[in-house]
C-alpha cells in the first residue's frame, strides 16, 4: 500500500516524468491509472513474470533491466 501511495503522490505533485515499477502484481493498477491520467509515463519491469491483463492495459511500457534467469532442469535447490 505504501508504494502505491508514493506513486500516487509523485504523480499528483508532478515530481517525475516517468515511474518504473519493478513488480507484476495487480495491486498497482489504480496507481498506474492515476499516474497516466496525470501525464506520467508508467513503465513496468515484472522481473520476467507474467502480469495480469488488468495491469498490462494501464502501463506505457514493459521492460526488464535484468537478463532472463536460466532454469537448471537437473539442479534442485537444497534446504
């Protein structure tokens, strides 16, 4: 909730031109919508995870600043 409030406050006060959020959960749909209505570009980096359609339609761009992680099929995590 705190991150959503920070995004909303930043957009309302016009303190940024672009917001980049590293998440992929639908909790940020309202913050993304508000940001875009206020003229702030909203870029999402979901860290290679799928994102909900409801969130995808309220962003200006989808990117990742990290390489896609490799999956080791033969390696199991130890506890």
